[in-house]
C-alpha cells in the first residue's frame, strides 16, 4: 500500500509512504528556470524521494543532472548528515522527467550553480524528518519518550542501553505522520558535511558502467547524424538523397526546413552518407554577417549613451573635482562551450508515447517543449537524464534533441542522433562578445571615488527569455558589474545590447566571465596609475569586516603576497563574487622575451558559505581554472558569411595538460551557502593579465591572449 500524507506546514517535504516494508519520504525540491526564477511543481506532486529499506540501505532519488559538478554526491551528503545514515549504505539514482506515482517532472534546469545552495535547507529537513520518525518508532517500541532516543550512524540508541538499527524500525516509522517541524544539527555536530568525501559516481565512471548519452543502446536502434544550414537562420533548398543511399548501412535520409538527418546502422555509415550529400542552402540576409560588422556595431554602441543600470551619487559633479582620471576600454570575444561529449540524444516513439534519453541540463523544460512542439500528450513524454560529458550551459534547450525525435518518428524505430564536432561548432549557443569603456576619478591619496562604465553586450535574454529585458537592460548581461564590492561614492553604469545576429546562450558563469575581467583589470590599472600595491588598493576600498575583504586577506596570505616571488616570477590578483560565492585568485608565472608564458601556480581561496564536500569544491575550482585558462589564452569564435569560422579543436584550441599549473585551493565558510560550479571561472583571466602586466608592463585589454602574441611556453 502506498500512502501519501502531509509532512510539513511549510511545504518543504510533502509525503511519506509504505513501500516494500521500507520507509519512503517524498520531497518537494525547489526547482528553478534557466535564469534562477523559482518554478513550483504542480500541487501534490513530488520531485525527490528518500527511501530507507529493511536492510538499512538508503536510496535517494533526485532530479538534478550530474554533469561533473559533483551534486550526485553532495546532495545525498546533505540528507545523510541529518538522517545520521552511514555513508557506506547510501546510494543515489536519477529520476526521469515523467510524473509517476505522484512524482513531479525533473527540475526544469540544472545550472546557475544552484543545486546545492537551493536545496540545502529542504534536503536537510528531509533527512531530519526521516531521522525523527525513526526515533519516534523506537520510542513507541520501547514505550519511552522520543527525547530519550538518539540517532547515530544508522542506529537508534536509548539511554538504557537498548538500540535498534534503522532497518528494524522502518516498518513502524512508515505508519507515522512526518513531523511538521524538525531541529537541524548545529554545524559543530556534523559528522559528514565538511569532510572530504569520495564521489558516489567515481567508480562507475572509471570502470565504464556509467551511462552517458552516447552510451545509450536500445533494441532495434538506428544511429543518425545531422547537418543544419551552415549560415544561422538559413533554410534547406534542395538535397538529393541518392548519393547517401548508395552507402552501405544507410537506411533513411530525412530533410526538414533547415536540416538533413541521415540514419544508418551505425554512426560511421551515417556520417559517410551525410558527407556524400551536396545540399543547397538558402542563406538569406544572415550570410552578410561577419565579425567586422558585429565589432563595428558594438563600437558604435560604445560611443552612444546607453540605458541606465546604476546611477549613484553625482558622477558628473564628482569628475570635476577629482585629482586624476584613469580610462580604459576592454573587450572579449564570442566563446563556444566545446563540451567533450558530442551533442547527442536518443528517441523512441511508439503508441503515442515518446521516450528521450539525453545528457540534458533541463529535462523538465525539455519534456514540456517536446509535448508542445510535436503535439504529444504531456503525460506520455518521458525524458531520461543520463550523465553529461560536460554541460556548461550548452545542454539547455531542444536543439540537440529535436533531430532524434524527428528521426524516430520517420523510421518507426529508436534512433540515436550524434552530432559531429564540426556540426556542434557550426551550431553554437555562444557566450556573447562584450566591450566596456571605463573611467575612474581618483582623490588625492589615489583612491577611486567616481566610477563610470558603459557596457555593450548582445543580449542572451532578447533571444531566449525576452521578459528579462526591461527598459533596455538585459538583467543577465550586467551581473557582476551592477553591484560592486568596492566602496565608491559615485557610480554610473550604462548598458547597450546591439543585435549581433548570432545564436547566444548560457556559458559557465556567463556575464561574470567578462564583467569580472573588466572590473578586476581596471582596479589593477587604478593601482598602477597611483603606484599602489594591487592588494593594498583593494584593502582600502573594500568594506571593513566584509566577506570580500576576508577572501582578499586569505588569498594574499596563502600566495605569500607580502614576500617577493622567486627571481623572474610575477604575480597578479583578482577577486570576484558570483552565484553566492566569493573567489580570490593569484596567478604566478614566468614569461620570456618572446611572450612565452609558464604559469607556475594558481592560489585560490573560495568562500562558499558551507563546504558540503571539500573534495568536490577543490575539483570544481581546479576545473574552472582549466576552463577559464582555455578561454583566456585561446577562446574566440569568429564570424564570416553568417557562420562560425572555427570548426574543430585544431582551430578552437584547448589548454593541454602540460600547460596546466599547480592549483592550491583554500576554503572559507563565512557566509550563507553559495554555488561552486562556476565561481572559480571569473577571477582567472584578470589575475593572469594582471600578472602579465607585472612582468612586462603591457596591459592586456583584449582577449584571447594569442591575439596579443602570447603563448604557452
């Protein structure tokens, strides 16, 4: 018998159930859209479960996508901590995006570094509720007060010395109503959180059991590949399927308004069949687009007054009385995600039902989009989330799922569609290019008192979520610059969003990657203009007693900033807050006369509030630095003829293992819980270019570094 009962008047937890003799708690986990707005599941539906079986095993069903960020370990740790469950008995499974037995669709989006910070409270309460139900079951059995029963490592103990393992108590606990209020542990009592913990998914990824999207294999399955119009917005005019059909193994050539899908017995014959075709495309006006045109439009916007974002104090009056002015213009290019796992999805359509297997960040949203676009009953659409071989924002949306559904409908068989690397590069969702003109007015001691910035960024929101554009301002584009940690009496920020005519999307840390580079580079320029030490200037203008100042001081201390570096070694520092966490980084490098760089070390300090799993935090900071280093040195997508110029890793380079510096990570816990998947990205580029300035006297204001002649030694 399955029984759903009310759990909490606050709505954190929604139900309890009896199933197979075990205790099951249904959890209403907060869900968010792609920009962080809360999305409520339908009333009465659940999107997470905690199950305790009669053998004491704890199984946690969660809806979030594991894309290497470690949440498949971190989220269960939160529950296990309050539940007092032995970690060795905990496992986690992913839920599909189909409401079954009261289960709500998977979270609309996994991203924004919010999985842990948004769910910490509700998952803590879920673990505490299950723990207290087991305590009550023991109290009922022994006919004592619950206050006399203590939970520890999967066992309930009584003051008299009696004890019972969880497995012996779950049947009795399952008939209890979950407590309306629970008491969470004091942080000092935690046994698991804050302890370096091995990831639950590590073993299966090492031995090959882990299923990524490309690993999906269904009975009677075909494999396809796809090519869209190379010019964004172009349409397919004509395509003779005959050449492809002569390739052994090719089963079908499918054409749509803007794409060709070749389906075969395997990927290689599908690719050979696609390569044999000579399609004709109607490119339209998009073929006139180019990097030169986009740059001209952005430069023109930089000269015009923009929409007001920040206007504090009296900026014009302040500049009349400053002792010195510092001005600079910075720019960054479009960037590709370049995920290691190719874009792919598998679909099966039969009996009015569609099942999709995909490495997707947004299963719940995809489910609704599939139903709407293809006309399926929403209750017959199921999205199975596999592991993701990198997400970074690229695996949000329908673009890589659509061809698989079309092919499955046409062939009547399951079809896995794998995009070639070239196709992925040709059909990006790029991080926008950005430019900024900045001006600071300094007082007599050389401290900035007036700060004026004009930011130009093509708008992601205008393409994907127009409702986020208000009064000419894309709220996403200005994050990381609209609120500065520095004490400035007079501030102005204007914004413009010219149409770039290119597909845009969310990229790891999105606007913080360029705004962090702009702000922290300019702070260094101000320090250099007055001969101040970069740390000393930041120390003067950060709020006393603030988290930012604490991160700065710890970063400087760990990097031994007050001591001279080794001969011919130079350092740069940067500090940035994003997604609720603050990260400081110091880059130490050597550089030759011909601009060959050897980065010796990156010292990183992160204040993420609560360090759920230090091992994951370290890995995410290290990975963020590698990702950011690739972008800073090489990252650039050029546009010519309305298409991306870069087509594979030969022209869109990655940082090599030999170029990766030593990364020294230190963790602070001074504030509310923050995210960790993205905050390590923004400080790297400015810390690196600030170190280059310290070494050479050259101020790099345009990325990537290869454009200025720099390379790895």
